């Protein structure tokens, strides 16, 4: 939890973060739920693209506020997948 607080301070107290899709693909698995506390580098979803499964990891630590996708959804690069607090 100390790491999450440190990162929030480094972000200027924004209080909200997001995990975005790094490429277009289909959501094959969701690894987190609202209320989960996650760390930097933790996979939040698995994206299927070009017949490969690619874990999408969080760049920041925090608490999952909202999961904006469902398994089977197609996403584009830059789409917000998960919001963090």
C-alpha cells in the first residue's frame, strides 16, 4: 500500500489512473475486479491479437475502480480497460 501512495504522490495527487490497451485485439480474460488492490506490473486483462495471448499489465499501483470491458469485447489501441484509484 505504501507503493500505491507513493505513486499517487508522484502523479501529483491525481487520485485516478487508467490501464489502456497497447494494441487492438479481443479481451480473452479479465484478471481483476472492482475493489482489488493491484501492483505495478500486475496483469489486469489478457488480450488476444494476431493469434497470440498478450497480458496487459498495469503501469501504476492502486485500487481497481472500474473494469470497462468484458471478455469477448474487441478493443482498439488506447482504449481504457480499467480505471484505478
